[in-house]
């Protein structure tokens, strides 16, 4: 998943390890996976009322891409 933060940093986040966890197993369904959206307040991403990820998870475990090479000290927000 490609995530663009408000500070311009773009990171790639690999959701593959999540799928082995029961809480995220619905993400194997392509329609569910593609329904992802930013949280209303920008504090993460959500698929539905039961499946979400915090912005800190995306920031810490995402890998910065060449496209988004900016300072890591900026405030992370998806």
C-alpha cells in the first residue's frame, strides 16, 4: 500500500503480514482491501468499523519511497 502523509512523505506499507492475523483476514478479499480510506481525522486508515491501522504503524513500519524523500521529523499524518 502506498501512503502519502500530510508532510509530503510517501511510504510503502506491506499489509501481507497482517493477513495472517484473524482481525485482518477480511483483507484477503480484494474488494475489502481496496475499500481503504483515511480516517476522518487523519489518524490512520480504515477499511470498516472493525479493521483499521494507526498512522504511527504506517509511519514506523512503512518504507520511504524515492518519491517522498523529505524530513522524518515532520508530523506524520496519512
